[in-house]
C-alpha cells in the first residue's frame, strides 16, 4: 500500500468570518502556542501491519500521526507576519 503525501496549501483566513476566532485569540498571546493531549490507543493491529510490511514502527507511527493531525484543519493554522 503506497503512502500518499498530503501537503496542505497556505491561504489567508478572513478573521471577521472565522468561526474559531475566540480560540485563536485565546492562544495567540501564549509564548508557546501548543495544546497537548495524551491518550491511550490500542495500536496492536497497526503495529502488526507495520511489522508485516517490514517497516520501522517509530517512523511509521510518526508519519501516521502527522498525517492525521494535518487532516484536521484546526491543527494546520500558522501565524505569519503577526
């Protein structure tokens, strides 16, 4: 199964119509704009699939988690030039 690389494209956000504007303003003034969560997941089937394909588990999981985060629009925001 080939891995598809999905690269988000940048576009400006209209802050007057932005539904998450209050969340943006809440995090905007943080020195480090990070929101972190820890969850327990059963990845035994994923681990088996990765090992059966002869792939490296840590690299494969990093790719999968990064792609999952990039699939969520709210996680793709960046503040550019203020």
